[in-house]
């Protein structure tokens, strides 16, 4: 990974706690994958359903523009690249 950056938060990826994210979910035949921090990947999937990702949040700009993700990015921007903590599922998603 070396100097590659996370397309969600913009921090350097590093070599640990890295996942791959499909902007169009695999469930809906998405093929293109992007390396992201594991914590960023978990946050995306804790906030959105796969259908929401398909219909509205299938670009980095759309994801970054969502208020919950925007707050998360501001928080995680101060963390080192290898930082990881569990991500709680949002109440909005639990209610579905």
C-alpha cells in the first residue's frame, strides 16, 4: 500500500487494517474495489444499507457529503493510519 491514500478520509493507508470497498455493492454486481481503512469501511456499512449504497451513496463525494460520514471523517482525520476501533451500528440502520 505504501503512499496510497484512503478515498474516504484521505489519510495514508499503510499496511495494516486495510479493507476493500465496492462503491456499487457486490450484491448488486459491483466489481470495482477500492482500498480503504478498515475503520472507514466499517463506518460506511454501519450507516448505510446496501440498497442505499447502490441508489444514492455509490460515489466518494456522496459518501463524504453525508452528515454522519462527514463527522466521522473529521474525527478519524486526527488518528494514525493503523488506528482501528469497533464501529457501532447506527440507530437509524438498526430500526430497519
